[in-house]
């Protein structure tokens, strides 16, 4: 019997802004002295959980979360972080069924910024979630950037 699919729902808010709000509990403890690598690691965790929850929501399954749990090993801290973010996505961002596509941290005007793309999920997708983009050596074009001042000036204290 075919499993019922859910229709994807999208927010009007920029995905980069939403992504930063979702990842805030991982980013805030890093503080203003955080390196780009530390922030990238935090964003990878948030990215992976977000996309797994979106796929499972749209497919009305637990396949991607189950696979994520299988890859965590027995580290109770890692499990707790992942479970916290699964619940956070479902509770606070459950209405947003956009996938996070490629994203990138970059410097502009002396500030660290995030650029992210939103993708519509395809129900029944056989392959895994989209992988984060590798950092580019060149500066991206200024269109489509997230001017999220509370993140790059307040939350992270980066100038």
C-alpha cells in the first residue's frame, strides 16, 4: 500500500534567517571568538537535522531520522543534541517544509554572513539529504544575501 504524502508548506521568511534561528542554540555558546570552522560544524549539525525532519514530514515516515540516529553511535551527548534539534524543528519550525540547499558563510563589509538556498522537497526521494556546499574561495554576488543584523552583530558579535 502506498504511503500518503503530505504537501510541502513554505514560509515567507528567508531560509537563511530561519536556518540561523534554528541553529542558534548551537551557535550562541560559541560566542564572539568562534572560528568559521566551529560555526560551520554547528551549521552542519543543524542542516542535517533540518533536512532529515523535512524529508520525513513530507514522506510521513521516520526513515531519515532513523538513519541519522543509526549514524550517531553511542555518544550520549551527540544523541542528546540531535534529539533536541529534531524536537526543536518539529515544535518551532514544523510548519516550514523547505529543504536547506547549499549554504555558505562569507565575509562582507567586515561582517560574517550566511547565504542559503531553499529547495522544495520531492516526496518519496530515494537519495539522501542535500550536502552542504564546500566553502568557496571567491566572494558570492551580493544578491540574495541575508542581512540578518542580530546574528552577525549581536548573536555572534562579529564585526
